[in-house]
């Protein structure tokens, strides 16, 4: 790898780290995470293999607790919505 290629790789890597950090700071990110945990709750009538009622109940409680924690995190976010790619580009060009 040449020095130029390495420089470009590192710039791209830094941009992705910044993008991920800003995305994970947004309320929209945490709201989506909450929805994913809500969707992961075991539901009546679904096939659950050999899971017992107690195991399903424990899983439901864990998913519910995690979804509530994600919604709480979303509610205190300083960045309510997704960060647009042009904002990331502008931030990156300034640094």
C-alpha cells in the first residue's frame, strides 16, 4: 500500500468513525433501536422452539426493558434526527 493509498484509507476510516458517532448520538438512532427490541419480543402464536413459558417471559421482559432504555436515551439526545450526509461532509472538510 502506498503512502497516498494509506492516507486515503485513513481519511475514509476517520470519516466513518465520525459518521457512526454522530448517528449513534441521534434520537432517531435510539428510537430505531427501541423498535427493533420491541419487534424481538416473543409474541403469542409464534413458533418458539423448545423455549419454556418462563424463558419466553424472561426474554420478553429483557426486550421490553431494553426498548424502554433505548427510548429514554432517544429522549435526551441533543441530536433529534438523523445527521444528513452533507452535514458530515461539511464537518469533515472543516476539520
